């Protein structure tokens, strides 16, 4: 038996693990953030990519068509309190009676007509109210689902919840870009070619922006 062998029942000591350097730890963190933020934001990035192409080609309707209609009705008797309009009650009645949707705004009061508008992605309704009788006329314009997702892309008339989603999407994209760049800087074999590609891409993008402007 060799003198280097260990006694029976004893295990050879494991080689001490080399401590990871700051460079290795930084690379692992950048890779972890890059992978998981990419997975979290995958669908929303895909959504903005597809809708961005669609916005660039407004003639691609995919069967979506605009519809316009006029809806008439009369508000409940308690829609006014003296000379003041109870807009909360008015908007609730319009939504219940005529199926109007979206965010109510542009409240206007005049001696001959009161008005309010409703807006949602791909949708708008302008309501004119007779202050004497409470009768109203709503001109509704529904532009179809293509216009709706285009407005979602722009964040137009989509409400505060979607505004938060847009902010999160922007933050995720910034983080993905920065962590991808950080990972490239750690890859010695690809660093130079990657940075040159980044430079060429930046020149092309800024050149196209200059032509567009």
C-alpha cells in the first residue's frame, strides 16, 4: 500500500476553494440580473416590439375598422345641484345608461350646453348635455383594436395602472441594456469586437435620427 494513501475510514482533505474575486462576483451578478430581468420583461418587450412595427405601418389594419355611432338619452333628475353639475353622478349615469367607457374629462359648463368626454385606447365619446332638460347626445368613435393597441404603446388614455407598466418596461429595458454591456466588458475575447459593433450601431442610429429630423 502506498505511503500516500489515507488510513481506512478517513477521507482525503478537499482542496481549498479559491475565493471568488470581485470581478467574478460582479460578472455573476450582472449575468443573473440580465437573465431574470429578460425573462420577467419578455412578453412586454415583445408587445412593444410588435406594436412599434404596427405603428410604423398604419395601413396594416388586419380587418380592424372604425365605427361611429350617436347615442341619446336623459340623465336622472338629480344630476344637478342648483347651478352646479354633479359630474360624478353624471359620468356614472352615462356609463350605466349608454355603456360609455374610459376616463372622463374635459368637463365644461355653459349656459346653453354642458359637456364631458370619455377616452380610452382606440375609443372616444363626446357628450353634450342640455342643461334645462338633462337630455344628452353622445358621439362615440371606436377606432378598432389596432388603434387601441397603438394607444397602449403610446400610453395614451390608458390610465395610471398602464402608466406604471410603461415605467417598469422602461426600467427593465435600461437594466437589460446595462447588464448586457457589463457582461460584454468581462468577456476578454469578445470585448473589442462587441464594442466596435456597439459603436457602429450607435453611428447608424444617430445617422438615421439626423435624417429623420
